[in-house]
C-alpha cells in the first residue's frame, strides 16, 4: 500500500513542528526544511489547522505551532484522515472504466479491506510525539534552517 503524497507531507509537517519548540517556523521554512513544494505544504498546513492539529498565525511574531492535540495525535488517525477509507482497489470503476464484474460478490475485496484496516490499526497506537523521539528528532533539527 502506497500513501498519498499529501499524507506523507502532513506527517512531515507535524514531525517538524513537534521539534520546533517555541521557534514557530513559517510554512515556507517548514517546506524548505522538509524538502516539499511550498504550495503542497500550504494545502497540508491548512488541512492540519482545520483539524486542530496546529495553529498558524500571520505576520511578525507569527508562524506555525503544534497544538497539544497535534502532539498527541495518532499517526493512524492522521493517515486515515488524509487517505480516506475507500477501497484500495477501484472495484466500482471510474468515469472512464467500467466496474469490475466481481464487485457485487468478491472475497478478495473483503480481504483487501481487512488488510487496509490492519494497516491503519497498526499505526493507531503511534503518536506524533513517538515518531520524533531520538534519533529522528535530533536529525530533524539538524536539517532544519534555524528561524
Ligand atoms: S477482483 Fe474483487 S477486489 Fe479486484 S477489482 Fe474486482 S471486485 Fe475489486
């Protein structure tokens, strides 16, 4: 299973902010540090702000900050939120492809759903704070431009 780019970017932003302390980096600083395009980072930041995982203040003295909800957020919950919980295979077809002929009675479909849920569930107990423990946290600080 391959994650959407936006899911990975969301986790990168959360990780960077989890080690930021009181420095409140800007979206541009985070995007530069985490090597992601600014426009992608800005969209992800807006979504994370909407979910209450970070705050974003404009202007002098502003910047991004992880909320307590963001620090304790489950990685599984973040991944579910950005990935959605649709089928990993497009059984019902798209505007340009017909539904799979087995879609109404397919055991593989159920097995894949189970595997997808197991994947998410394995990430549920892991928090954002957990994934910036050493050696990741010190590395994140080392690669980030100082504000
Ligand atoms: S074989 Fe089953 S899982 Fe695969 S596309 Fe068809 S309905 Fe979906």
